[in-house]
């Protein structure tokens, strides 16, 4: 197994958790918050997808899927088109609402496809390339991708937790 295979596997695991957290839920369940300060499944999946889209597109020198395939228009959120959810207030979290899981999974799967295309093409020392000099030390592509994977898995796990909590409430 090479580096590209490891990265593809990690991003594939994120996809599995996201689909398990979203599939079969109603809009009410996707948009539900366990308390007024909690994140909904809709917000968690939207946010983790936005972060992946933003960071991978930047590293790959590509336009974000959010913009290039007009997911920004399909979601119709009341935020700047560059918003990723980072630093969102509880009020902003509540504004991320979807009518179905198809919208969330459609955007996620489109970003996942672009991500796999990028990471499976990485060769040699590509992960050593500096992609962000705003930090000390500067951030390499390898560190950026591991950061995206870690962040996405945390948020996907949180979405799975919310789903489990909602399912227990129904019993």
C-alpha cells in the first residue's frame, strides 16, 4: 500500500460514516438539534464537506465543487459563498437546513470524488509541498490532508452520535 492508497482509504472511511449518519433520515431528523447550542446532522455534514472542499481544492489548485457545480445555489444558505461553518454561532448553525439527505450526500459525494482524484494522483514527495505559509512552521500538503481527515472524522462521528441519540428518542 502506498501513500495515495492510505489517503484514499482514510477518505473512504469518512464517506462510509457520513452515509451511515445521513441515509434514511427525514428532513426533521437531519435538521434536529439535541439542544439549542448543539450542531445538527445537516450542519455537521455540510461543514465537514465544506472544509474538505475548501482545503483540498486549494491544495490541488482547483475551484471548489461548492462553486464550480453550483452547490452554493442548491443549498441556498444565507452566508457568503466562501463560508465553511468555521466559527459559526448557534444561530448560524440553525440556518443550515436541508429538505433531504440527498442534498447533503450529493454534495459530499461530489467533493469525495474530487478528493480521491487528487490524492490518488500524488507521487513521490508531493506531501512535502508547503501549501500554507501563514503558520509556523508552514503547513505541508501531508499535514493539511491529515488535518482534513481528522476534522472530518470527528464531525462525521458527531453526526453519527446525533443520529443514535435521535433514534433512541424514538423508541
